């Protein structure tokens, strides 16, 4: 067979698709829409690495606070930068105060001119928030006049909240490199390449495979839309002289036409999505449209692979179909599907993953090819096993109502079509179950218990230099939404000035606050206590003990507080213990620690020694009041614009782990949307092919309710079987992945069931959406033929 004949047959199929009347156009359009949705998601996926890289680069380009101990001298090209970021309703706001020290001071990326004192430039999203009614509380915290907006080059996302505002006198507040620093250019001068965590790399690999596999499954299903009508047209071609091979190539040409049109539609869908992406925020993450720039090589691969897959899938699908001049031998009982080769795929996948079992993060990087190949084979095994399972189960179904019998008989005649419809759902659910198990299993390695007692306090405010603890505590206590405050002056003192000196913790607070950290026999202003950390109830020792005194608390002893800012020039203040000391027993304070050392009431602490302690205030909120935290942040901003209150959480997670999990959720939303859209298109195509059959049943008196229930059963039976298979494969894959990471195997049943329920919910929504078209098709005039 010459290549020229191949091209002629393919070209004829393309002409049939676009010049074959309404039937050809409808089929080509259905195929194109199904393929286009998949292509759009594939292009979006190929653009994600670029988006992540650009975000990281933008973040690196605007780096200013590097926490470096090295302080550069003041010059004409230096700039003082102070960190003044804040939080508004759980959303971080990046904030900087700028004070140029010369005419050549570097401008931040995206900023054309330094804001003056009392002015600020903000991101477009922050400007929109401040101008809205929702931003009224935040506006009280950021009252400066807005004189411009930050350009795209200075932001990591379209929805990022950020600002730069003018400042003066920053040098007088102390250049520490962490809170206030001096720079001569933006960007990290000495970036550190962190070691990549093998488990996180494994998570990323599995996430990409799991998200892309359903897309590939749906594309292969989309190119087979309208298969039965197409085969009847091919029988007509045999009647006019075409041989069997030519008809198959012509069919491949029709599929190729739909796939190419799908590429065009998919590109359009991607460009629309790309523009919309600039105005939406998903799970707290956003991008600019320009960030979503697919790799040319990957885009070319998609452009070549999709049409090639359309041709191959069509040729493979027609291998078992005998197309004769008088009809298509498809309605005869097909040969029984073989099981043995279908089991080889998941077993081969397990075989590829098995060598890495027990490797964990200490055994080096996981082999990316084995991981990808193993997961792909396991998920492809779902698509191979599901048709066999559906055929085996429906062959044994029988007695029931009329709607049940109609559905079962239809499934017995075309179980392969039903299995193809739910393959994508099954693959997506199986992958999601495995990922949820893996995330739940390793989550403990990337999260830690902070120890904070959030029932006693929910925020912490540091008292700035120059303000007294009592005045700051009164101001916070008077804030709306605050139920109580516990105020402490804290520091460390030495019992001598030599190398042999011991140090211990000193806590100054009123009696009510001291009772939050120790059991006191009695307490009056002027008392001093020696606090001891007693062993835990189980005798395990001093759990969470912080700062147990190394100082022998003896009456009349002199303690030294270090007040020097320069280690080369030590300075200190002294305080003498009173003649009477009371004993106290330490208890866990609101931060979760047991503080030993010396507890002092304000009346017993000298004003001179106050320079050696630093104030910390724990704030107990009225959680029933909306925006209680925002009122506290506003008060804290008035006290010190550079001091952001700390919000306590009971568990803290690794940022990279959270980023990967967020990426999974974002991808899952897109895949579920694709699943729903493609399944709906497939369902409509199936109903369209059965239009005359439905009309005939209605004409003979079949109730519409019965037909509607039969359609529901036809969808429900394969879905239940697909979800059960997905549950089994997902659990197996999850167990293997957990064993690979060296994590104890534990099934997170709520997550597993939620993933299974999400798949079932998508199918239910699609079925409900297909009912109106079904009712329109169930009319006797559908039998009319021209």
C-alpha cells in the first residue's frame, strides 16, 4: 500500500467530515469539542512550569530583606527598606517602607517613582480592595494617599496584595538586616540552592500523571463519538466498491478532521482561559496571563500527538468490526473479552514501582521514569479492566422493571461504549484516592504542632522600644473584639560578668498574668517568685521547659541584663533580688512552654532594669465578633507600623508541601470541570444516536418516566462498577506510594470517600443536565425521515 493511497483515503475521510451534511458536521463538532477541552487542559498543564518559574523569578527579582548580618555603608545608590507587611482576613499583604538615601537609589521592580512620606503605590488588587466597602478596616491601617500602582514586573500574581510607601528616619530605628535593611540593588545577592526533598518531587510527579491521565482518556474517547452512525456510512462505501482497509482509513480521516478541529478549538479555549486566569484567584493563588506561556516543544508535542492518537485509536477500534456492503457486523454477540492481558498492565506498573519500596527520603531521589511509567500503567490498567468488568457484570443482570431491563439490554449490546464513558471518571478517582492517601500519610512530616494554647490567646503583639508595657496593654485591651490581654516583660539575666556566669529567665508581669505561667501561693504587687519546672505527671521529665533558671535565686543577689546592640561593646544594667523570695511551680504558659527562672511583679522591678527586658502581650479575642483580628492589627499598626501581630495557629505546615497540595486542588478543579463537560458531550452524542429508537419506544406507548429511568440506570451501573474499580486501584497505588516513602500505611477513609463521592456527584450533575435534551428527543415525530 502506497503512502499516496493512505493520504487519499485520509483526505476523503476529512471531506466526509466537513462535506457529509448535517450528520458529518454534528459528529465532527462533537469530536472537536471533546478533543478541544482536553487540548486546552493539556496546553494549560504545559504552561504551568513556565508560570511557576516566572513567579519564582519575580519573587527573586524583588528580594530586599535578606536577613544578612553584613550592613553596607550609606551611599548615593543605597536605599533603606523596612518590612511592614500585614494580614487582612487570612490574606497576606506584602508591604515595604522605602527611604532613598541618594539620587541613584534603586527602584523596586514595577515602580516608576519613589512614593513620598504619606504616599504609597499599591498593586491593582490592593487598590480595588481599599476602594471597596470591604476594605474599610484595612484602609484605617493603610491611610496613605495612593499615588500609583505596581506594574506586573513587581508582582507574582494578578490578585497579589502589595504596597510600597514612603518613609523617613528608618536609620534611627536601627538597621538590623531583618526588620530594616540597607540595599544598593533589588534581588538576592547570594541565592542558596536548597536540596530538593525526594518525597516532594515524588508528589509533583504523581500529581502531574494523575491530572493528565483523565485528559488523555477523554481525548481518546472523544475521537470515537458517533461510532455507530459512522460505521453505517462506511458500509455504504463498501457497497460502492471500497475495500475494508480503505474504509478504515477513511474512518481515521474523519477522526483526524475532528481532532484537528479540536486542536483549533482547544487553542481557542486555552487563550480564553489564559485571559480569564488573570482575573481569578484559585486557593489563594493567581497568575498574570503572560505567565501561562506553554513550552514550544511541549505544545508541538500536543499538536502532533492528538491527531496521531485520533488515527491510531480509530484504527484499533475498527479491528474487531466487520464492515460489509450490507451492514456492520457489530450487533452480533461479540467475542468474550480476555482478562489475562488486562491484568498485565497494573502488574507491570506495580513491578516498576516495587524496586523503590522502602526507599524513603534518605535513599536518594526516586527514579522519575519508573515512577511515571508505573503510575501510568496502573491507571491505564483501570481503562483496560473496566470494559471486562462491565461486560462480565451486565451479562449476569436480568430480572427487574421495564426501565431496568431496557438499561441492562442496552448495556449488554454495547458495554464497551458505556465503559468508555466512565473510564475518565474511574481514572481520575483512582489517582485522586492514591494522592489523598499519600498526602495524608506524609502530612505529619511537613507539619508540626506549634504548642500554642489557642483557647487562652489567639494573637501576640510585641511592644516596640520607647513604649511601656502597661500603656500598650491598656491600648490593646480597649480594642474592639478583645476580651483579655496578658502582658509580660521578658529577658535573660546573668549572675555575673565572667565566662563562668549563669543565666536565667526573668519575667515581669502583674499577678493576673503571672498566674498564666505559674501556680502562685499568693501574689501582691512587689512580690518576686523563684519558679521551678516540675516533672510531668508521668515522670518523664521537664517537657517543653523553656528557660529554666541556671541562676541560683538567692535574696540580695545582683543580676546583670545585657543591653548592648554591638557585641564588641558590651553594656548592661543591674537589678538586685529582694530579701524575700516566694516559691512558685511552673505550668504551661499560653505558648505551650513552662518557663522557669524568676517571676517579678512590676512593683519589685527597678525602672533602670527595664531596659533589659522586652514586652510581649498575648491577646485573647472574642471569636464571636467578626473581624476581631483586624481591629487588633489596626491598633498594633498605630502602636508601631513595622510590627505585625503574630496570629497563633495550633499546626504549622511546610510551605512547599502546601503549594503542591494547592496545585493539586487547582488541577483537580480543572480536571473535574473537563470530566463533567466531556461526559455531558458524550451523553448527548449517545442520546442523539438513539433518537429514532427512543421515538419508536414512545410511539409504542412507553412512558417517558420509564425511558428517563433507563438512561439513569445505564449511567449508574457502569459508574458504580467504575468507582469500585477506582477504589481498589487507588488504594493499591496509595499503599505502594506510602511504602515507597517509608511511611506507615494508613487509609484516610474520609478523603477516600469524598473523592469517590465527588466522582459520583459529577456523573449525577451530568445526568440531570442531559434530561432536558432527552425529553425533547422522546417525541414520535423523531421517526420522520427525509
